[in-house]
C-alpha cells in the first residue's frame, strides 16, 4: 500500500466522467488499498478514484472510526429520501467550504472488490458522502452544486467560533410527510 497524491482543483481529471470497472483483479485491489490509506491519512470522509488521478468508478468512504471504510465499485444511487442542507468540503478543494443541499437518506447499489453486487444505505453524513463521491465519478465537483460557497472571511470567522451558519442548515428525514 502507498499514499497517493490527491489531485486538486484545476486538474482536468476532476472534470471527466469515469469508466466502469470491468476487471476485478490485484491491480484494482491495490488501488482500493492505496485509496483507503490515502483517505485515512488525509482526515477526510471520502475519496473517489479521480481524486488520485484514476478515471475508474471507485469510491472509498469512512465516516465511522469504529467501522471499516466502505469500498464501492461502480456505485449507483438507487433511492433517496428527505433533504439536508449543511456544510460541505472536499480534499480536492483544500481550504474551501460551501453550504450544500443533499438527500437525507441515500441507498446505493455497488460491487465489492471481487465484483459481487450489494446495496448499502445511509443517513446524514454518510448520505452526503455517497452523493459527493458519486458526483466525482461523473466529473462534478461539489462547488458546482452548492447553494453557496463560504467566503474566506466567513471561513475565518467560522473557525474562530464567531460565525453561526445553523440558520442556513436543516434536516428533513422524509418521515415528516
């Protein structure tokens, strides 16, 4: 395993649609292992293959330190429910944050590293991560879908505890309707 360099905004690989994974081999396993190591080292929540310069439909997500990271090959969102609006950032856009609206609950169909299909679902942060990382596979960065980006001044005030964005954020689980 090895740490891979995370590609940042401005690199054209981030705006390209990824190809479907067809070979489930040692090379794919190495990519996944490297992506997990890179993600864990970065302190981020998710990492998509184009963020390490590979145009394949591979995503790793780690939201719970008590559990193993999710490995999603050829993932597709098959169901959503509810809505959430909150703060979102990206390892490929360091130092930038925005307010984004995403589904509260997301169900994903994917394959594991051996090609076996499975479904997984998640709420809140995990649902947001599914949407964010799957957008990467289609060449879409979160700053293209946010409601608004925070200004450098707002980021500074937020980090110092002088800015409250809670009035802009909300959660609707979809159970209310």
